[in-house]
């Protein structure tokens, strides 16, 4: 089955489970709205790509891990968009969850998506408890403190932050979880896959900083210029556009070089190189090339 089809099917199953009897209807609607239609599903696709490169001997667990990572990402976006943080009106080309359902439901929906992620992972690992034991600390540490995406959000509340540390927590942590989880779901030694995720995550954040200054809202599906408006750390501002593009290229190259030996290592290297180029906004892709 196509990786995107696998991801969407796993996400649909998770959301259907969350909409079960007794769920408040507004919360159920907000959960589905937050997850569908999705964006590029970069993190779960990365998870499945690594599992595939390692043999993908347990696709049920790999799909559950990929879905869990995407649910955590969606939950973080709901919280990130709240008035107390970005107060964003648009996400993925449509009104944000708090604009449609209200701030109270948005807070609860973000919380519920985090819980649902771990429920989804547990259901997929019923027949693989030994692999679940390796997946749980990897994914949970990518979300919480001291260096997960929640910590990354918290760094935005500090008066000063080092750019690379911010990028590693805000974005790199969940990318690293995706690569590590893909390997662990396939029964491989997972830690060697951390560097791939961390470097791709930092590259994606640099690209996101570039999108914020060089792309319009229609292309990125959310308002542009928000980093400067909110005083956020930004590679584009600190390094300049040319410097940020050079940093991006170096990170993607380092990510490709970091891929450990595995049955489909050459195919994965080609895939990562190709996908990495898609991170940049169209207006800068030719310039980077």
C-alpha cells in the first residue's frame, strides 16, 4: 500500500476510535478538523520510509507509530495557534481550530490528540510489547521536557534562546522520533537513526524560517511574516536568506550522509535527497539548486 494511504488509514482509525460513544460532539468535530485534511504528512512519511528501508517486518506497528507522531504534531499545531501563543487565524489553508470551535475546545482538542497518539501506539503494539518498550521513551521524550516540542514551545517564552537549540527542540525532536521509531518498529537498533531525524528536522525549520520571509500565505497555508512580528528566533533573519539556504543545503547533505547501513540504504538516500528539496518554498528552490 502507498505510504500516504497507510498513514491516512491509520489516522482515520485513530480518529474514529476517539469519536466513540459518549464523546462530546464538539470535541469530536474539533479532533477530526485538526487532523483532516492534513498537510504533507512529512513526519509520518519519514517514519514509514525508515521502516521500509529496514525491511518493514511489522507494518501494523510502523503505521501506528507513524500515526502517533502525526497526531502529536497536529496537537502541537492546535496549541501553537492559540491566542496565548501565535494567535494564528489560518493553518493548512483553513481557519484554525480555536477560530472555529473556540479557545476552550481547542485546548482540550490539543490535549486529546496527545493522549490519542499514545493510545494509537499501544493498540498497534499489542503483539509486539518488546518493541513498544523501545518506542514509548523515544516518542514521549520527543514531546515533553527537557528537549521535546513542548520545551521548544516554552523556549519562545524565554527572553533569549540559542537558534540551534530552539530548532532541535521545536522541530528536530519530532523528526528524530520519526526516524528512530521507524527503525524500532522494524526491529532494528534505533539510536543510529537519530542523526538523520535531527538534521532533517533542523533543515525543515530553516526552510520554514525561509518560507516565513519569502513565501506568501497561499503557498504556506498560514500567515507569513509572523516570526518577525512575534520576535521569534529565525535562521533567515540571523543568517540572511543566502546564508540560510547554505545552512539548509548543508543540513540535508549531512542528513543523507548519516543514514546507517540497512537493506535499502541507497534507495533511502535518494528519497531523502529528493524530499529535502521540497522543503523550500518554490520561490527559493531554484536559487538553492
